[in-house]
């Protein structure tokens, strides 16, 4: 399985920005995704991007604020997060193989270890 390593999390004030990175151990042609999870809650879909980078999908809660991109030469996927809100505080996980069934997104591949994002009000 491909190994994923996230980075870029941290503490930011509301309205600020962060960029998360997810580096894969090898080339992957899958649609990759980002999910997030708060303590005691289920992991929820944030966004996904096809291999070409030409198609992206976002949860309604982040549309217009978050943008995904990928650099396949570096085997890296990015999540640019702007206009951050306190409710965006979560651990963010990179997903190696995101797929959609109906309105639901799931990861059918490996997960990264997660990176904490904390937004203060």
C-alpha cells in the first residue's frame, strides 16, 4: 500500500489560511481525498481530486474556501484552506483512494497519520 505523510497543520486565527500537504511514497493514479475528524465524531469528507487534477469535489461546508491541487511529479496533494473558521478545527487525514457512492465518499486505500488544524476565534 502507498504510504502517506501529511504536513502543514497548526494553529491559526479565524479568517486565516493554512496549506496542508500530503506526500505519497510512490506514484498513485487514484482520486485522492482529504477527510477530517473531531474527537468522538465520525471522519467526514472534505474534498477529492482526480489524478489529472482536472476535477475536484468538495463538501458543502468548505466550498469556496478550500481548494485541492496535486503535483504528480512530486506525488503530492495539497489542500489550501482560506477563511478558516473555528468549526474547521479537526485532525485532517489524507486518503489514498477516495471513491463516491451516491452522496457518500469513502477511502478504499491507506490513510496518512493525520495533521491537527486548530482555528482560534
